[in-house]
C-alpha cells in the first residue's frame, strides 16, 4: 500500500468522520467532490438538466446528464463548463451533509426522475445494474448542499468545501445509458480527472496524450495490421498479412514454450451440444455471456464460451493413473462470448478470442507445487517480452458460489502458497473469485505506467465433481483429481493489443513481420539489393525491397512510418564493397559500410536473444 501522507485535501465531510486510509481513497473523495462541482456547473449553464450519477473512477470521475430538450454537449462546451467550475471553486462553498426521510427526499428531487428512482430503490432495496452497490434499504437518504442551493443525492464523503479542489480537467463527452442498459434512456457522460496538485495533473495529461498516440486501434490501421469489418459484425476482427504474421509469431512462441515445459497439445471443436454446458454449469451461470443456441438434428448447439468442458472430456476418455499426473493439456482455442457493444474495445475486448488455454489435472498432494510452477512459468514467459513490472491479485470466494467451503479454503491457501513461492507482490480482492473457483490474476504495467490484466489461474474443485473425474492412486483406489484453469496471454488478441501499445507499434525485431527493408539508391543498384534480400531470407530472416521508383528520402520516411527495425541503403560504394548503410530504428546516426554478412548475423543474434530473455 502506498504510504499515506497528511491529507492533501483536508478533512472530509461524511457520515462517519473517518479519514481515508490511503492516498487512493483521498483521491476518490477529491474526484467525487469534483464530479459534484461539475454537476452544479452544468445545472447553472443548462437549467432543467436531469442528473443521473457521478462517481469517482480510476484516475478520474464522470457524471451522466440528460440535458433539456435532448440537447447534446459539444466538445467546446467542456471549456464553458470548466470556466463555471472554476468560479464555484473560487467561491469556496462548504459541502453540507444532511439526512432526510424518504418522503422529504421525494419532494426535494421531485423534478429529477433518475434521483427518484434511486430513492425508490433505497426504500425497496430493489435496484440492480451499474450502481447496485451504492444503495441499501432504509428509511432515510443523505444529500449534500452547497453554495447557491445546489443539492445532490449522495452517500459521501466529500472534501470540506469546493475551494479544496487543487487541479482538475474535463476530458471528453461520451454516450451512456441509465443503469447501463440499452433499454433505458440514453444519457451523456462527461469524463474528467482531478489531482492534489497541478504537477500530478500535468503528468496524468501527458500519460493520456501518450496513450492516444499508442492506441492499438489507430496503430492497427496505420500499420496495416487488422480491422473490424462492419459486414462481419462488432467485436470480430480480421488480420491483414502483416498483422497475421505478428499473430503467428506470438502463437508459435506460445506453442514452443508450452511444449518445452511439459504441456500436451489438444484440439477441440468450436461448438457443442447444450448437454455439455449444462453439466459444466455454464448454461446455469454464464448463459447471458454466450451466443444463442442453434437447433440442429433435434439438439441445441452453442458456440463454446470456454475450452474447459472439452478438455475435461479428453481427461475423462479413459481412467487415468497417478503416474500420468499432473496432466497438462494445452490448446490455442478460439472461444465466443457475447459482450455488449458498449464494452467492446478494439482487440482488448472482442467477441471471438483465442486463448492460450491450459487445464492441469493433478493429485491433491501435487497442487501447491504445480501452482508455484505455473506462476513461475507465467512470469518467465512474460519477461521475454520485456515486461518486468508485475503485481498479482488473489480473488477469493464470492457471495454466490458452488461447492464446499472446505474445498474453497484448500484452493485459496494453495494459491497463496504459490504467490509466496514465486516471490511476486500481490493484493487480496475479497469476494471477486469466479463462482466455481478462487483465482490469481497477474497484472502488468506498460511503458507509460498503465495497468493491464493478463494471465489468470484458477483452482477448480467443482468441475471434477460435476464430470465425476477420477484417477487410480498408488493405493490402487479411485481418487478425485484437482483441476487448474490457466491462460498466459489472457487472449492472443488482448495481449497483441497490450504489446502494440507498450511498444507504440515499434515491436521487438523478433515480432516484426519485416526485419529490414533494402533501399537501392538508383535502379542500377536493384540487382545487388535483391541479392541481399535473398541471402537474408535464406537465413530465415524477413527482408524486403522497395525499388527506386521515388526519391530515397521519401522511401526512408515511409519505412520509418512502418516502424521497421532496420533500413538498409545501398549505393555505388556498397555494390563495389558488398556492404550496406544501416539506419537503425530510433536512431539518427546511420552506419556506413557495414558488411552484408555482418548485418545479417547481427539481426539473427538480436532475434535469437529473445529466447533467453525470460531466463
């Protein structure tokens, strides 16, 4: 936990008077208070606005509005709202908390239908959806008043006054739906960020600017890697030749590493009868995330949302001996999940995803050692990509779960032991495990400090029971195996997106579809350039050539925009001496007169080094 320093924003105005326990909690209070100030500014500028909700989120806040007469915010309106917010901050209005009964609250918010719905939910405890954790059944609600009579329904806490907001910035406008459902009224969401100093705000805005430059969706188009044809459907990507080559390199790497570490390859179909997913529990627990069934030959078939039930059937095909355990099954398996359109995000959130999926079946006395081994394997592979900053999250039993408490305790303790053995920093997320298993999620920080969730492993003590899995032990008796679910990349698509953004499109040489481009200065140098390409390709490298059909400078600029690792220029002296001029990505000092065999050997060595990076 980050060291808690004296509050940068003073005491808080809340129901219990307790100070936040961490700097992040302080920031949450600061940002939620700024959201209230934004709502107050919008009400001043657009009287009659209907207010929805305005929580703090990671690194910022938002508020959802419905403007009078269905008006729409324009980006330039953010400047006007900011100006009004600064006035409110300068006025240094106190945040005053008040508790009132339900009937009085309905009078206060009589012209605010969304607030009335929240009040009804407090009264009846019947709310679900986006903010179901924000209310609890009761006879009173709390509100906050400040300044010119602005009032908002809120549990708090807040900073003492509007003048305690040191630095903020409004970022963008987006569409949203009330309570997150497309069946409800559409709203406008204004996002912003707030920090305890202008310096920290400026640092955050710089990170956002860098993130925009690195957005994998933009890079996918600029580098001709992939796109999402509307004729196919939302969340379904097609990969172009260069993009598919990167994907192939990632998948080949995954296959090789798994085979070298004792995993057995399997393959399973993309669809199965409903019976399978009924036994596994997916139809009972996960059906809203599955594509609708297809009626064929008197049965209902589903596109698979997970590979695990089919891997279980491979294990169950015959009675196993303890001598076969642990049995590590591995598949690059494509699964299909019906994500809502509002949460789709390029390759990072898709509807068809390929997981480097493994399911490990082991004896009970092998579990702790196997989990520790899996976690070390995960970290070794991830470091191969130059990713070094990791944190794990242990998610424990949720409120709704299947299985026995004793089994959950065994699985959770085994995961804790694995984390300690691997020596990785971790936090505990109480109640966030899957319905059938506790889990470990591995998070990494990228080049600009953003956190991404990648690898996951879960100890499943339920599916072996559901499918009645057994093995013959040393005592010649039948025993129940334990089952571990594990993905390393998370999904190939998501990991691809993370790498593109981490490297800003300049992928490591070994992951580039083209290692070098050879540029002849004139047409009469092209035969020599073709010789270089042939020599390199014979050594397993990927070189190409761009003929001298336009000025050299233009061709160099084009190669740099494609983020190629090496640009090799050949002219008169190079043809005579069998050399090249080397333009290395990221440098402005070309090398002259480098031998062809030398540069080929150098690039091969650079590509080969990645195999040792995770050692």
